[in-house]
């Protein structure tokens, strides 16, 4: 009975450790993707793919970050059109 109990405890411990390692790997990958998004975002209008993120919290943050990218793109487009308009008024 004691050996049987120790076997179950050992097996349960191994399974829990494997689940923990997989969870950590998923978290690390999702966090790395999220951080890389900000590095890419400052140079281009690239959105983050929410399907690559394993945790709901990162997916929610990614959706907000994608909205931020769209907003930035709209603001920069409006700024460019206003600058072009001002430049054309200076010439005339």
C-alpha cells in the first residue's frame, strides 16, 4: 500500500512539474511576442496576432495595442494631410 501511494505521489508530482514547465514556456513565448510587438510597432504599423498568445490577459492587451496602432496610423495620416495642406498654402 505504501509503495502504491508513493508511486501515485511521484507520478502526480511529475505530471504537475511537466504542466508547470509547459505553462511557463507558453507564458514566456506569449510575453516575448508581446514585447517584440512594441519594438516592431515603433518602426512600422504591424499588429500583433492574438492567436499566437496563450493567455487571455495577453490577448486582451494585444487587442488594445492593435487599437493603439490603428489610432496612431490615423493620426499620422491626418497630420501628413494637414502638413501638405499648410505647405501648399505657403507656396501660394
